[in-house]
C-alpha cells in the first residue's frame, strides 16, 4: 500500500515539474530565418545590434548579439549585411538576446 502511494506521489510531482518548466521555456524563446538588413557593432566591440527581416512575415526584428564567436564573425566579415541567418533568441524585457546566430548556408 505504501509503495503504491509513493509511486503515485512521485508521478504527480514529476508531471507538475514538467508542466511548470515547459511553460517558462516556451514563453520566452523565439526563432526565425531572415536576412540581415542592418548590422551595428558597439564602440567596444563587445555587443552588436542586428536587424533581421523575417522571411515569413516580412517584419523587422532587432536582435542583440553578445557571444564572442558571432562577434568575431562580424569583425572578420564572415557575416555581413544581406546574409540569410537562422537565429534563436530569448525575449527579455522588450529586447531580443541571441542564443544562436548562424548563416543558413553554414559558416
């Protein structure tokens, strides 16, 4: 009897935690494929602001880039305006922070 009750309690706890974690992860993430229409590096070259034109909706989406690998690609001109990009980003306080930023054709 105790074993059955403990199994049921564990199953309920696992289901509640899965539901709670999946809601927060889905609500804050976005992904898109688009063309770079504007690329601006900051003066210290530690951040960049990129405007992508979404290939599905045609809307402009502003993404903030902070990872060193992507910033190096901007500096080396491996990623430039006009390139098609696949991007995953996190929406935080009205700003979109990049989590993944790659050329669709590969880099």
